[in-house]
C-alpha cells in the first residue's frame, strides 16, 4: 500500500485521506515518528483499501497531457491549448480562446507549472469580481482576497477577514462556487461553524445543504493535470 505523508503545523492528530484518483495521503502533526504513522496506517488498512477500490471503480481514464483544451465551467469558457515549442522557459500567452505555450514544451513538469500559473491568474480575474459582487449584494465586507491552488481546501477566511479561494473553483458549476463564496463571507461575521453561522449561510443561500454536498464531490471536476495525477 503506497501513500504520501504531509506534515502540517495545524494538524492536532493524524488523518488519512483517499482521493478520487486513489492516491492516499496521511496528514500528521510536525515531527510525528515514522513508527506511529506506520501503526496508524495498519489500523486503518481495511478502510483505506475499501476506499481505494471504490476510487478505481469510478476512476476516469488517464487524460492526455498537455490537455487539448481547458474548460472552465464557472464562467463557461473553453480554452484550446496550442504547443508552439521553441527554447527557454515555458510561457503561456492567452488570446481569444487560445492558450499558446512556447518554450521547452517537452518538459512536462514545466508545462504543468506554467498552466497552473495561468489558472491562478485566470481565477483572480474571474473569482475576484464575483466575490466583490456577492459581498456587495448581501452587505458583507472583507479585507482582501488571495488565490491558491490547493488539494484539499476550496476556501477559507482568516480572522483578519482575508478570504482565500482555490483556483480549482473555476472547474465547478456557478451555483456551487456562489455557495462557497457565501460560506466564506459568512465567516466574516461568524468565525466558527456554530448555529449562528449556518443561519447566516441559509439566509443568503437556502439550498446550502445540497450545494455543500456538491462541493464535497467537486474534486471530480478538477482535471488530473492540475496536481500531476492520472495523466497519460
């Protein structure tokens, strides 16, 4: 059974995650001894193997890389990908609905990083105005927005009212993304998940339960190339 281990300053206990690709990740507190991690995995072996079997049954076929096109559901955009080749660092130029990659496009790692940088830039351009509009519509205030590209979190709101959004939200349906924004904006008034917080969410998004379930399944909409998994 293969797995990856990620140490986290925020972790208070060990947690194992089985992603829809079948990848297993163990999140552990800093400086957790390897023998404790091995014992934890052995105790949860049956559950992990069951989840991995489920992932294999529902896994999508390997995707070609670089992708032929990138579809952003939240804004109904479809970008065709063209490899221009050349020498030097990989660069992405967007024009119309065409992404042209120039430079050493034979370097798959460099191509993936370049596409991820473009994805984050596009997320800032698309999600920033959408968050502003959502906050204005419902009378929320926040200090700033940051865009990240994370494997496990769709968004967060800090005590200083900085809202972080995952660039992968671009691949999700608009109503799901709007719910996530209302969720994080509600944290500017309630920095917890107590009853008052959920009442605030429900006030502005009555369908939040259904949309929250859809958000949990949202990783299935994220192309494998974003995190370098399941690509041909």
